[in-house]
């Protein structure tokens, strides 16, 4: 190694050593002198932990509500003791057909395993003719306040309507879970009726 190279290495080593000593001797910040950003980060982390805890509690509460709802929805709706005679099974088909007479609506299914009875009906007409509203017609005939779901579609030059009507009294007084059960029964009936109408070209 040349003398000049040795001198350069020596000088570089001295500079590095001096820098190391200066860094080690530099006073380290105390906890009280932590940057403000670190304090804010710690506070954010604490709030995040609290939020996660609350979220877990809300999830548990929601799960309990869903389980209770499923239990209640699975229970049949009892028939009110003061249910009007018009909405009871005996003679119901005759009353329905009388209320719908002249509309072209055909009653094709009546099921009353529990309250309320669910009625299935269908209608066929030309494409330029609007489908009638059986719920309004039954209400006008004092047959309660039916809860109706329906589908209307065009097929091969005609309009086809399928209805499922839950025959509720004017003041049903149902709990939320019971309302949901009635809605599900009506929706299931509509799906069943659609398949039936699809199989029967009429």
C-alpha cells in the first residue's frame, strides 16, 4: 500500500470514528419530548381498539337478534279470536269469486294452514290491457286489507298476471316477526303459483 493510500484510510477512519462518538454522545429524547405525531398515533391506536371492541359487541347483539327473529318467524301466526267471518275459510272461495266477478281474475289456490289465508289467483288478457288489481277489489268487498305480491309479464301476445294475496283484516296487529312470516308465505305462494301457471298454458 502506498503512503498516500495509508494516509487516506487513516483519515477516513478518523472521520467515521468521530461521527460515531458524536452520535453516541448526542442526548436522546426523553418520553416527555416524544414528537407530537407519536402521541397522536398512540391515541388513534387506542381509539381503534375501543372501536373494535364496540364492533364485536354490536355483532354479538345483532346475532342474538337474528336468532330471536328466526325463532319467532318460525312460529305460526295464531288466528285472532275476533277475525271477521268474511276472512275465514268456510265459504271463502265463494266470497272471493263474487268480489272478483267480471274482472277476468281466476282464483286458483286457497291455503289456510294458519292465519292469514293466502289466496293465489291469475289473470290473462291482451297486451294493451292493464292487469286488474285484486287487492283493491277485495278491500272494496270488505274482505280485509289484503297484502299482495304479484308478477306481470307478456308472453305470446298476451299479458299474464299472477297474484298471491294474504287476507289480513283491516287492522292486523301483527308483530314485526309475524309480518315477516306473512310476507314470506305470500312470496313462497307466488313462486309456487308462477310455476303452476307456467305449466298450464291456459
